C-alpha cells in the first residue's frame, strides 16, 4: 500500500488527541500508585502516596540555616470496596507509560511530515500542462495498489468563486469556506478517510465542484459530499435544488454516491451526527 501524507497527518491528529485526552484524564484519577506486600503467601495492595514536607532547618557550613525537605510516604490499605480506586490507579499507570511514547511518536511523525514526499503519478501528471493529461497513468501504478483511476484523475481545482471565503482552516492546515466544512474535514481526517476538496466534475453540460470527494476504501467507490449552509436563504435553496436535480440526472444519487448534509436554520452543525454518518456510510 502507499504511505501518504494524508495518513501521516491523520496519525498525528490521532496521537495529539490521545495525548490531550490522557492529560485531562490524569487530573481526575486517584493520586499515588499501587504497592503490594506479600504476607504469608497472600498479596495485600495499598494506595501509596508521597508528599514533600519541610523538616527542621539545619545550619550549613556558611553559617546559614537551610530548610531541609524530605519525602513523606503514606500507604492506605485497599479493601475490596476500593475496587474503583484500584482500577483508577492501574489506568493512571498505563497512561503515564503511554504519554512519553506518544510524544516520541509525534516527534518522529513531525520529522516524517517535513521530509516525506511520496511518489504519486497522478500528482505529477496533474502538475503538467494540459497537453500531457492523456498520459496513460495505469502503467505508472503499482499493480497491487488497486488504485482507482477515476479517483486519481480528480483534480482539486483552484476555485476563484468567492476565493476570499477560503478563510477557515482545518486541523491539518487546509483552507475551506466554512466552519462546518472545517469540522467535516477534521472528522474525515480523524477517521483516516481519503478525500479531496472542491474537485471539478462534469455533470451533463455543466461543471460543478462538490465540497468533498471521498474514496471509500471498502469498495474503492467515489462518493461526493455536498454540505449546504444557507438553506434558509430562498435564492440559495433554489440553487441547491437545481444542483441536486442535475446530479440525479447524471447518476449521482443520494446515499448511493452522494452525501448531503446541511447546517440547521440557526446555522449550527451537529458534529456527533456527522461523525456517526461517516462511520455508517464511509467505513462500512
């Protein structure tokens, strides 16, 4: 399989989210650690805590008094009724071991992101002038990749229509047109789903740029995603219906190869519902 920058970035996002989650969780877990004593062949477990206290000052060789700090260790026997405390201390130990490893991996992925530039035949062809676009891309692909030629041929176009609205940024640094699109892009990244933003497609005798084109891994199928933000606006709603009708006439149909979502009339988006839909439709 190809190692892509998108996969590396998705892995970085996952590790960053995990570290943040673990660090917050540590604040809620019991203090201390577990210690064990074996008495007459039977194990007894204790919650061991340590704190630094100030002892009596002692005179230093400089004729000054230095404050002596020492550690005070206390142990509390864990009974059967303390099972939640025991579970919390075990969880804490696991998290404390995990965070340094995750941070180490994040540093490695950061270096890899800066230095890794995979060989992508489609990217090279797309960077050439139009006279080269008929190069047969199949002969440059790995036989085992199962690459979708139609997908490789989809180009993210530089859409100048309201270009000034490309002011919202995803976690991976991609510029999109709305907060809702940024949320959708982040959810796609978090689920390791390959997508392209605003590709140009021909629908009948018209050209459209769906918000997202997604490659579903399970069947290598391209699914287009349109997110409608201003459904309360009459003119916008009319344009939306025309687009949906054109899509349908060209074989792009809802829940087959088209996903449609929208903001609420108040302008909000339900990220949990979107994520559940991603898992149900794109990860099956």
